[in-house]
């Protein structure tokens, strides 16, 4: 029972396409504002870190409202609005001329992210069952990661080739706006009607009281922190430490991207087939952690990595185990009546990690440069791997699927 048999084929396909476009636009913007070329180099070091902390704080502060409100009025209105809001923020980044305005626009980015993530995940959860959940969530993660890698990588490469920052930001704004119109006309509402209105206070009580969610914290937050660390420091590492040509970087992005895509697709199917989430979460953590450590620890001597280059796509494939199983796990423990609120929990994890990662990364870099970052990466991996020991399997004990 895959995508075609889900009964929501067109809506889900458009949801994945729109997500890819929006994420690419978002991360082109992130790549531009974290570069030396943006605003003449005004935003550097802590300034970039501050922007990358402000937007998840904004996301964290509003996600409960959007998640609960989508349970009340539906997913689509909030989802469409989030796309137009993100496009507007990217456009305003393109015309911004002073540092403080960039901080204000980071707040808009956070609101757009909060409203987008909760509604998207809720729509996929609405359209899935335990028999295809990991696959459908895996396709979402696939569109997210392709958009991330494609947008962030394209932004970095085009900046390296001399493109003007404001041109890239205007292009990102236009693409995000187009995705808003696609969502408006081609995506259908998936909301499960709820008779219970969940308040923010109720959501927080639910999060604090649910033992399964508590056990997810030491796994999800360190990994998202690692993700935030990589996003915040990758451009600086490339500019100041990597001695790679543009072609070398293109090869790395392509190699890791293709292997990660294959891993997500394959492991998502296996997770549904075996009705297991936890083993795939563990394997994915090991792959993602090892890959991150190798890239950070060897950035100044990348010839050592080239000598073992087959290891990179292997680890990329293994890392693909984590996203579909992790998102399916969260959906497994959610209820139809408050699914938007439960998906808000994921954004709370995400927002917390995106605050911790850039902040800890900047401190570690200032204290120990690349060695400090490598130690931080290893610590985050260790915490997440230990946390998986305490996770309880959430998928139904069924060994066949439709």
C-alpha cells in the first residue's frame, strides 16, 4: 500500500513537489545570508549564528498555535499562507540593507517554517496508515532533503561562480511564491474533523506527560542540533578551510545526495515491510553521525577522505534510514483528533535543536576551531545513540502489509 494506493496520490505528489521547491528556496536564502557576499560582509560569525537562532525561536514560539489551529480549521489554509510568507521573507532579505532588518526577517522565516512543517506533516499523517507511513514520511523527508541539499548547495555554488546575492534571493522568493499558487489550486484538504479543541497549555501538558515523547528528546534534539550546526558552519568551513574546487564540491554534493535519496527510499520501504522503526533510527544515526564527523574532522586535509571516497556514499545510504523511520515513529504515537498538535511536538524538537546547534557550534568553533567542532559532533552523536537504547518500538506488531 504505497503512494498510488493511498487514495491521496495527487495531493501527496503535489505536497512533495511544493515542499521541495519551498525548501530549496528557503536554503538558497540561508546559504546567501551566511556568506561573505551578503550585505557586503556585514553578517559574520555571531551575526549569522544569531539569525539562525532567531528563526527557530520564532518557530518554537508559534508552532503550538499553528498545529492546534490546523486541527480546528484545516491544514490547507495555513499551509498555503506559509508558502507566501516564506516567499515574502526571501524577497525582503534581497532588498534589506542593514543588519537589524535581517533579524526581523528571521522572525518571519520562523513563522513560515512553523506553519509549514506542522501542516505538511499533519497532511501526510492524515493520508497514511501504519502500512505505508514510513514510506510516505520518507518521501516527504526526501523532498525536504533534496530541497535542502539542492537549495543550499546551489546557493553556495552560484555564489562561488559570482552570482549576486540579491538575484539569488529574488529567485528564491519567486519560486516559493509559485509553490504557493500550486498548493492553492492543486492540493486538497486532508483534515480529520476534530470535536476537541486543544489549547497550547494542553499541548504542553501532553508533551510533558507522554513518556514516549520524553524518550524521543535525547534522540531527536541532538540530531537536529547536528543538522543546525552543519547548516550554520558549512559555508564558513568551505570558505576558510576547504581547499576544494567548485567541481570537487559538486561531486561531493551529488554523491551524497544520490546515496541519501536511495537510502531513504529503500529504508522507508523496509521499515514498513518489517513494521519496525527503532532499528532503522539506530542505523541511520550511526551513518549520519559518522558521515558528519568525517566531513568536519577532515575538512583541512580532504585528500585523506578522497582516498576512502566509497565510504561517503555508503554512509549517505545508511544515513537514509533515519528520516522515514523517525517521522513514522512520531506519527505512530499520534492521534487523529490532535494530529496537528502532535506534529507541533516535532517542530518543538526541531526548533530546540536549531537553537542549540548553531549556538553550540559557534562556541565550539571559537574555542577550538575545527577540532572543537569535531568534538561537539562526536558528543551529539554519542548522546543520540545512547538515547535510542531507551526508545520503545511504536509500530504495530504486524509482519505483512497490503
